C-alpha cells in the first residue's frame, strides 16, 4: 500500500478479471482513495464509468494516447485480473505501452500461472480480484499519498483532444457513411444497460476505443485467440441469459459469413436479438495488417473476376422470414431505425411469427465499393466508407483499415429476432445473369466456405 501511496506516477491496470469478480466498486474506491488513474485492457472495458475523471481508457494496439503515455511512464503499476496480453501490451514492446522494468509491477490474479508470465513482476498476489481490491481500498481509506497535481485535469484534456479527432465522423452526413457515425447511431438507439456483442476486427476495436460503456459487463467480446464467428452466436447466449435486456451483435461480414445459421437458430428459439453485420467484402483488419507489412492483401479480399464478391445476407434473412430496407443516405439511417418497430414480419405476405430482420450496409474502399446488408425481419441497407490500410485502423496517423459503420437498437427496433448485418447487397448470380441454379448455389457455398 505504501508503494502505491508514495509513487510519483502510479497506474492501476484492470482486466476482465475485475468484471468477472464484480469488483468495479472496489476498484473505483481504491483509485479515488489514492488518486491513481485507471487503465484497462480490451476485456476490462467497462470497469469504470466512461465519464470517471480518473479513467485513462484502453491500452495497447488500439489504445488511447493518454492511456499509453501514462502506462509507459508509470513508476508503479498495479495490474489486477489481467493476463497483460499481447494486443493490450503492444506486443510487450517497452516503447509503446508498458516499460517494466523500470516500472515496478504488482500483479494480482486468481491464476498463479499468469503472475509474471508476460511482464517482470516485483510482487505477485494470487487472489480473487474483489477480495484483494476490497482489502486494498479499505487500507487506503484516509491514507496520505503523494500530491497528484493536475492529474484529473490532464486526463480530461487529453481525452477531449482525442475524441475531438472523431467529431467530424461521428456527426458526418457524408455517404457512404463513416463507421463512427454508425457507432453514434448505435449509441443513441441502444438502452444504457443493453449488451453490445462484437466479433473480431474493426467492430471490436472501434467499440473498445470510442464507444462509451457505462454499465459494467455490457460489452461482450472475444479476446485471447480472438475467434472469428464468436459474435453471431454469442449474442444468442447473452439474450438467453438476459431475456429482458437489449442484445446487439456488431460484427463483420467475415465473422457473420462463418456462422450464418444463427438466423435460423434465433427464429426457432424466438430470441429478440440484433445482428449488425459490417461488410467490406474482406477480412479487413487482416488485409490492413498484410498490406502494411507486405504490400499485399492475398486471401483477405473477397473478389470474383476482379470485382468485389458480396453475399446477400438480406436474402438469407428473407428466406428465414425477414424484411429488407435499403438506406441510401446518412439522413435516412436514423429514421429507418426509429421506424423499425412498426415493421413486422408478414407485412409483405410473410408469416408473422417469429419476428426477424436484417440491416444492409455498403462500404467504400479506395478503388472499390463494397455493399453490406443486415439480416433481420427488417433489412436496412446502408453504404459506408473505409480505407484499406494499416494495422492500426483507428488512428489517422496510420493508414486506417476497415472503417465499418453499422447500427441498430433493440429498444427502438423492438420486435423479436432482429438480425442486422452488413455484407454484399447484390444477390448471388453469374456475372452474365445466366447459369444453372445448381452451379450458382455451389459457387456461393464455395465463397462462404472460404470465409469460414
């Protein structure tokens, strides 16, 4: 405790273990008692209220500048409930996120194997995060600590400056839409206690970096091996566990294409979920990394005969009893979402139960236009823009990869089983519009298989 109190630039680093232990109150109590800023990993998103004046944000590869700067320059770091994994630690390169040594690391985790595994640790403690943080917070109450000066003001200034970089995109009416505008609409439409479930790619990293999570545990995402295809099915489990709360899956076309049968599962089970499938006709983040390091996008861009290859997930949704709506301007996105509750399966002759829907999106990349659709009983199609670029798609200073927009809301959509996805809005057909249905279907299966 005295080490933390006497430190000049201490940092508390919280991982998903803090959320699992339901120790967010204890974390905040400790941070406030000793006036220590809090950084978090990807899995730790939501450990503190987004507006807390001691919150630095996410660290690592897609982290915020103030977070990485404070972590890199820390003289003492208390890491709790975290593996200090590669992406959150910038591949453990001391030039970017964590420099230990010289920083002194105190690591608390329930798993002995994690202590000291990725960073040199001075003091390791095997303990439940809630019990450990509770004990530390109690010991810190009323204890004198080093003056932190203008710490809170500095954090607020840095966070405002970073957020200001995205103001244009968050409010832009430009079409194709920016992904930040999609996050903006998603935030407006989703209840505060609604669940945001992501897959891998920009959808995960964009939410983690720029989307405000104010209720602990409402951000569900795959870390670790970052399994593509997690999002489409995980949202079903979330809805089963919390049937009275909104559940929205924000996922890419690669992830949704690897597991599209979830549409039928949701219909069968009567689950009121939303899939927002963001389409760029590519494994976009991988394409960006490959392009940055090797100058190619081999195997990562979906093309046929030199043109973007797009799967019509909206048609797939309709096969399950879904509707489709094409949004052709930025201004039309919000009204389309607000109108969603009034649209019910059966309005165009389909069976009325159960409800489902799909949202379509289009994407614009340099030298190629990519469309997207969303699967629901309502299918809303939106065009959005993006760049094929570098491995850090969220930073303007680098070549941004996969800017993907998508949005919808369980509260505003209302009706059961909404599948909102973003993929190719063109139906599967031969380039010349001819050919046997059997060949047509076989080719589409081959393309879907290559995505998985």
